[in-house]
């Protein structure tokens, strides 16, 4: 098998695997109880029995799972709206939960839109279809009403301490970050119990996706308090709206500690109770990941903590961290602040926030190659100022790096084209004698100084780079809503006019015609069909990925044509 066929087959199988995996996920989604949103609105998700004071009594941390897990705590209370330069949020007095979070600087993705040709074909067949429409709606990262359930909860564990099932009294009904202000605070107070006063404060910062969650516990009682604060994400297992339709991306929890390093926990592991959760310690963070965006609790180094993740009723899941409050003596006050990041997966910013947080950017299993590729792409964009052209120049750079290997591959193919007639005669001469046919072919290769496998090894070396680049472009939030030129205004979305997929198909067809014809007629027909299959498949891939492939194919055609022409001229003399 020659080089171009090998790389085409490898990419075809890889892309086919991705499509099959995503199709299976789309056809068999995680079942979601349709009553969740209704129950949340009606406040009918009844918690486990509470003590007369209205607070679940948890004298020690070991009862945490039993007392907090049974109820999702999505009853609605008084809502407080918060507006900053990057967020629009809603905080509910019930539990003091962050129930809704909108990223103002990120437009919502258009979900389930078809390329124009496919949309029109569906309409002709009487099938439901939608076409692309520009929508300037901000992305809703969190919500308690759907289509995805995804909220932030926190509470305290210990005698006379409120958890996320208790009502709080907000300091105001609306909070707006005013011009000139660097931060804005919203404080929620719980009723004093046995002399213990508790306040929960959200601190929002200008031009920053960090939200500080601060607990203040003042012990006016006569006995010491020994407890914990917990911070958790609550969400369902479905992928967020606008996730790539035929590309599988990870949605789920992630943990990091210095001892266990980075590890992801998917919802299926929680269903089977097989999730591996880091042990207790004094470092690390917990995050909730989805395509392009991440939320993470980042306790300060040195604070004693315990991580958790589990399934709760109504097909919801929690993952979070408990942080020790220590001993709060009578008459003293304990203040605990845990920052929460909720925003885009921008590598350098995440790396500056916490060790290992940039690992939440999902570069696939070839991250070791993908990360350097991303840094080169970002460096190019600093000078070019357009992510589309940066992809073009990156592709040119990769082709230059692999030029010697590609040249060896194309020289091998060119020589194979020259001896193709002789190989055909050998096949006809020894049609019924496989042994003699193979011997004659090996003699021909030896005489012509051709290595029939000479074009394969160079391509095998390049395949991991191609796959790593695929994941690099897929994971880069910087490409989201990034325009290239003309009709392409979002490199992370499909090319709705299908110009790039068609060009990709044409370039693949030209490459196929430039290759030595396969001796097997069936294989020859399959190779002629593959360009069409590629075009159809790439209709549903992000434009940035297809752009890379079109440029790569074009450069390969030019290189192959030049080498083939040179060898044919030399052979003619």
C-alpha cells in the first residue's frame, strides 16, 4: 500500500471512529428525567428529613454523604441578579446557590444546524431540518431549568451550621458592577442558630472569570465548632447545547493533586461506582469540564481537603471538595474563601491560576504532541492576527518540517508509477502462480532499485502529528467564533456553504489520480470513492479542521507533482 493510500485510510478510519462514537452518544444519550426542570420550578424535590431547626445536623464529616447527597436542593427562592462586564448571574436565596451563569463575551453556539445542501435535501424529502442563522445570544454556561441542569452549590457541615438546603437572606435584590469598580460583593445571611452567625459572600471581579466564595462563621455560642465547608457542582450528564454534532468531546468531572496528578471522571464511572477519587490532602482542585469551557474550585494550598463525586437522584451528579474549617472557639470568627473559575479554557490563563488546571483542555491521547503544536499556532497568530491564516501558515510549516520524509514517499510512488505497466505484465504472465508472480515482482523491484514499502514509513511517522493537530484545532476555544475570510465567520463551526469540504474532496480526488493505480480492481474503485466519502464526512467537521486538510492536500499535490515530473524526465533520458 503506497503512502497516500495509507494516510487516507488512517485518517478515514480515525474520522469514522469519531463519527461512530459521537453517533452512538447522540442515539443513546444519558437518560434524563423529564421531571427535573418541572420539579425544580415547583420546589417538589423534597430533601431528606431535617432537624427542627431546619438544618441537617452533621456532627462530623463522615456523615456528609448520608445527609447531603439525597436531595439536589433545586427548590426556588428569591432570585438576585448579578451583572458584571463578563457575567450575568442569578443567585437563589434557597441555599445561596449560583443557579444561572451567562458568559457575556461568548455568543451561544447554533445547535443542530445542517449544511445548506443537506438542509435543502431534507426539506425536499419532507424531513425536519434547520439551516444556519446568526444568533447574538450570550452563552449560558449554567442553568437550573435546562436544557442542561448545571449549578454551583456550597454549604457547611457541623452542628448549627447551614447547608445548601437552607434559605439565606440576600443583602440586595440586584448587584451591578459599576464603572470604576474593580469588584462587587453579594452577601447572604442565614438565621443565627444557638449563637452561630453565618454569612456567605460572592465576590465578582472586573475582567476576570474568578468568583470568590467566602464563608464567615462567627461563634457567639458557648461551645467550640468543628466542621467543614463543601463546594460542589451539580449537573446532568448530557452534553451542552452547541457541542459538535459528530465529534465526541468530554463532559464530566476532573481532579488534580500533586500525588495523583490529573484524572478525569466520567458520569458512567459514577453510575457504576467505579470512579477513582483522589485521597484527602492539602493540595489540588476539582473541576467540571465541557467542550471549550471549565468550572473549577481552587482551594488555597495547605488547606485540608477531601474530594468527592457521586450520582444523586433524578439522574444528576455532584462533584466537589470539602475544606476543613478547623476548630472555631467561642467568641471567634472563621473566614474561609475558595475561588471558583468559570469560563473559557485558555491555557496560559488557566496555568497561572492553578497547577495543572490547563490540563482540562482536552488535547486527546496525543497531548504530548498537541500542546507544542498549539503553542506554535498561538505564536503565529500573534504576528498574523487571524486564526484562519495562522492555520494556513502552521500547515505550511508542518509540511516543511516533514518535507524530506514526504519527498522520499513521493519518489517511491513516482517510481512505482513508472514500473506499473511492467507489474501489470507480470501479473498477467503469472496469473495462476502466486509464488512465481511474487518472485518476478521482487526481481523487478531489485532491478529498478525500488522499495515497495519506501512510501509507508515516512507517512506512519506523520500520522500522529496529523491526529494531534486535529485535537489541537478541536480543543482551542480561541477558534470559537473566530472569523477567517468571506463566508467563514466561525472556524469552530461547520462550513454551512460546504465550500471547504468540496475543495477537500476535489483535492483528495486529484491525489488519488496521481497515485499508482492499484492492481486490484476492487481496491481501485474503493480509492475512487474515498474522496466523495471524505467530502460528505467533512461537511460536519469544524471549518478550521477542514481548512487545514485543504491546505495540506494542496501542498501535497504540488510536492508530488514536482517530484513525479522530475523522476519521469530523468527516466525519459
